[in-house]
C-alpha cells in the first residue's frame, strides 16, 4: 500500500507541475506567435497528436500489463519482443505518413518541414513507449515522473530560447515551436534509454527465461489494438463534437457565430478548469494497471477488492471538494483564470460530467488490468452514441440550447462510469455496494487452498 500511495503522490506532483508548465508554454506561444499563427499552431496539433497515437500504439499500457504479469526472469525476453513490435509499428506508421501527409490539404499553409517533423517524431514516440511501459510495469514511477516534467521543461526552455534571440515569419515560427516539441521528446528518449540500459544490466545479470515471440505478440496486441482503437475513437468523437453542438444549437434557433462562441466558452474555459484536477485520476491509472494486472494474474481477489475500494476512496477525497468548489464558486474560479465570462454557468452544470470522469479513469485502469479492454471500448461506444443522441435532441430545444447539450454530456459520463463499474464488480464477484458475493468468496478461498496444497507438495 505504501508503494501505491508513494507512486500516486509522485506521479500526481509531476502531473501538476506538468500542467503548470503546459500553461506557461501556451502563454509563451500565444504571446510570441500572435493570434493568427497561434490559431494555426493549435489547428495542426490534432493531426500531430493523431500521428503520436498511432506511433505510440498504447504500448506503455500493454507492456506494463505484461511486465506486471510475468516473473522478473521473463522481463528481458518481453522487452526484446516489445522492441521488435515497436520497430514494426514505427516503420509502418512512417511509411503511411510519408504517403498520406503530403496529400492532406491541412498542410498547404504550413512550413514544408512540419511534415518531416511529424514523420521523424514517430520512432522517437515508439521507442519511448517501450521504455515507459517497462518502467510502469516495474512500478518505477519516479523515473516516469522525471520524464514527464523533463519533457515540458525542455519544451518551455526551447521556446524561450528560440523566441528570445530570433525573429521569424509566422510559418517558420510555427515550425520552430513544433521543433521545440520534437527536441523535448528526443531529450526525454535519451533520458529513458539511459535509465533503460542501467536497468537492463541488472536484469541480464539474473537468470533469464524466454517467452515465445507468438505468445508475447498476441498478449501485447490483445491490449494495444483495442486501447489504440479507443484512443482513436475518442479523438474522432472529440473532432466531431464541435460540429454536432453548433448544428444542434442552430436547430434551436441560435446564430452560427453565437453557437461557435458558446462552444468556445464550453471547451476553452469550462473544460480547461474542470479537467485540470484529472491529473490525479491519470496518476491513479498509471499506478493501478501493473498492480491490477499482477493481482489478477495471481487470482488475488482480496487485493483487487482492496485497491478498487481504495481508488474509489481516493477519487472521492479529492473529487468531492473540487466539485463542491466548482458548484459553489464557479464565478470566482472562472474569473481567476479568465476574464469575466458566462462560462461559469456551464462549469456549474457540468459538475456531474467532471465528477464521473474522475471516477471513470481509474475504473478504466481496472478494465485494462483484468483484460477487459474490449469492454471498455464497447462502453465508450454505447455511452457516446447515447450522449450524442441526447445532445442533438435536447440541444435542439429552444428552451434548453446549451443546457441541453450539457445534460446530454452529463448522461454520457454517468452511463460510461456505471457500465465500467458494474462490469468490474461482476468480473471480481462483487455486488454494487462492493460486498462479496457468496460464490466469489468460495472461489477465492478454494483458490487459496489450491495454492497452499501446491506449496506443501513442492
């Protein structure tokens, strides 16, 4: 338990520092690029993030799960197979990028070097993913925290250097801003490789066992493919949502320019504030995946039950005060970071959305750890479809408009979290009040008796 809280604290602090650095980075970019160029920078980021998702292939998740499930003598073999898979993924994505990126009209107004930056970013992301996966699986959270802070720090210092000593045209300035991002990723990879080599020397000194390539590939892809699909699905729905919202508001009689303005308040202000505390939830996800995977592999249901209750308790401890603050002091909080805005009303109505989002992230870690990634994808699909239907219907009502949009989003978040929760309880033999079912207790005790019998026989 001590390692759980230590890892959670370290990652949460690193994530908090990272979020603060990200804020400074955006301030520097907005100041140095100007409104138009900064808008172009933000417009190209989704394309870069999509390339990153494909290059990453969610290998940190799949590798960390497999490392946690295996004995230390198999770690070297797992990492060799993971590096092979990362090489194949990187080569495939790079070839696709070389072929597809020049055909995309989104690059017509940008520096020609940006396409090559994205292509060269692919192997850096892929191989960083392997090392991160090992460190997460081995529960070396301190090194992950250092890497996360190092990335943002290097990016910020790079931007300050570039824009303090040089003056650029807008297209070149955007290229240099993205180059700073690329170099920060490269520096993080250098740090991770150094850490990796040090740890590999220790692993190779111990007796090593070999895992067949087919088995390792199957286990890695069983997690990577659906998890990547989930990320791509989320990216696609995030891209569709602005158009869906403005269309629904148009049906309610709102002028298109006003609808776009209201969506900007929702996404740019309310979401920015509401999702800020989620760095704790993401830290929980990283800490929980190896613990859950290891415990489920050993059929240690007592530990699984304990950490499920603990993760829910941690979420309540930080989530409840945050949500109460959003509800009671929405005007004050909004005005603290932004100029006076009606977005404070949206922040108040979005309280259920943010709270259930905080719960859904650690529950997703449980689904990944116990091998139910496909269920997580299906839950996201169902909840998104229902949420979009409600957003279209309620948002089109002249009496509701944006309130109807937010109610649809709230319902989607509640539904997603409840589906995650019920599925986990069913899999672990718990009722919805987190009490054990009789069958689960019998199964757990039978398994323990079986393990004791084997130990006595040995």
